[in-house]
């Protein structure tokens, strides 16, 4: 866990493979089914709640106040595939705006 915290503080992100979340993601995929490109998933969807619960053991120790605000399902099958280069979401949901030196 200390290595995860160090990477998160250094890089501002963390890639983590969870053996627990894998089966939950499979059940979510089965529930959503195939979509043309992407579909927004309600954060109250029982299948998504199962995925989030599986990841809570990784996320909560690092970011105890974090919570899901948006979920998008991308269906990248061999028959419906497209390039998604690295990107950074520029809009996030927040309770209130706070100006912080060094961030704009």
C-alpha cells in the first residue's frame, strides 16, 4: 500500500490490477451488453456498485473521501474498435470551487 501511495503522490494517478474487480467487471459487461461506442452507466447501477465495492479496498486507504461521480462504459470489441490515445479528463464533479495556488 505504501508503494501505491507513493506512486499516486508522485504521478497523480495509479494503475492497479485487481483480481477482485475482474469478475465484477465481467458481470457488469454481461449486464450492459453491447453498445455502439459508449454508454453512461448510472452510479446507482447494482452491477457498477459491485465493481466499486470490489475496488474500495484499494481506493479507500489512499483517498478516503473519494467517490464515483460518473461511469462510462466503452465497448471496444474487435468488431467495434477505435483508437483512444492517452487523455486526461478536464471536467470533474466537485462540491464547490476552490482556488489553489499553482492550479488553474
